């Protein structure tokens, strides 16, 4: 009996060792599959969430670790905070801590991304956290609210977060908003830029904020002409083909010569901010309806007209569409 008990104990220890080894290998395998991105990162938006939900993580105490400055880190539109997030990717940085971008989408379709700093090799042990990207909207008859945050990260681990919030109200309160009917809508716009820094200990430190536009009513007396070239990318790091970029170069020159605001957009069109050459906000529009049937193309905008979609085509053909819409002559670059 003693010999049988001895071998049972040996068998148990072997199984325990194998189980621990398997758990370690599983953890290492899971960590090795997390995508790593090098700095700098030009733009981070919440409307392009990852389709990979395998890197699920529980971030206990995340609310206590969030960087807050005068309560400005809370979105205007309600967001349902909890500790369940998905790791989007890890940021490569030669530091004593790790940096991750985590994301989530709530039951009400609000989408968010956070930057978290953690102890080395363990994304559940938080040092600091900050919301860096957010996308949400609410609509009811006569009122449409939209909020969008986007961020960029430099090599020195400084963060820039631009937050835009707008309310569009309709003259006819009984109807839902027609975003293309500029004459019937009134807007309240607010935009803020915030700068933060990740220090050597992994703490996120507030640096400054710049208010582009305070909350104020913008009456429908806008006066601008704009050209938006859009291409919806599948990921933040998708390559853009040469033919598209050649068109962009010629279009930008032509629009600048004609006094037309030129814009490129490679993300969701739900909140397109129109700015003049001095960076002053002229308008904020939801143009997402134009990308429902086309992943790339051009949108012509005039404050006194309805927007017009033009499919992707050669620059020579685009010149006529631009000339007809804006009622001006678009000359060739060599003319």
C-alpha cells in the first residue's frame, strides 16, 4: 500500500508540473501574439476597433488609475465604464514598464480606446490609464449629438488628444436630423486639444490644453467651399496605393489655387471637421452616408448647396466635376 501511495504522489506531482508548464507556455504564446507597434503613431481613432477579441483582459481598479484633469477626461456623452477590455496592440518602448492600447464597444455602440501603462509583462497590473479615443452619438427627433476624440503619440511619449463635440438641432423638432440640409440646422460646437506626457515611471502627466472653440451657437450663415477625398482603411496601418496619392497631389494644388479647402479623410465620416487655412473651424458634418456604398471617393461641399459625391476617377475627369459644382474653372497645373 505504501508503494502505491508513493507512486500516486509522484504521478500527482508530474501532472501538477505539466499543468504549470502548460499555463506558462499558454501565457507566453498569448503575449507573443499581441501586435506591437513602433512610435510615432500618427492617429488613433475609436471607430476602427480590432476584429480580434482574443486578447481579453480584466483591468481591476482602472477608474482609480485614470488620468483626470478638471474632469475633462469624462466624455460629454455617457460612457459605460467597467474593467473588461480587449488589448488592441502593445507600443514598443524601451522602458521599465509596458504600454498598451486597449479598446471596447458598449451595448449602446459607444466605442473607446485607452492607453494604459503597466508593470513589465503583466497588462493587468496598472500604473496609469487615460482615455485617448472615443466615438459616440445620440439622436432623437430634432437633435443629434456627436462626440469624437482622436489621439497621436510621439517618440518622446507625449500624447495629443483632440476632442470634438457637437449638437445639431433641426428647425422642425418633429423630424430626425438631415445633416445635408445646412439651412435648416443649427449647431453648437466645442473642440479642445489636450497634451499629456508619460514620465519615466509610467505615470501619465497633464501638460496643457488648448480650446479651439468654446461652446457657442453657430447659426446657418456659413460660407465655405471644401473638397474631401476619403478612403476608408481596414486598419490604421493599411498602405495607400500610388494612383490614389498621385490624384491627391494634383487635387490639393488645384484646390489651393481655387481657394477651396482641401481635406483627406481615411477614417469614418461621421464627424468631419471643416477648417480654413488658418485652422479655424468652419463646420462639422456627418457624411457617413456617402461611404455606405463606396469605400473611396470624393465629396464636394459648399455651405449653400447639398454635398455631392464623385467616385474615384482620373484627375482629368475630376476637374470637370469640381468646376461644375463650384461654378469655377479648374485649370491644369501647367496652364
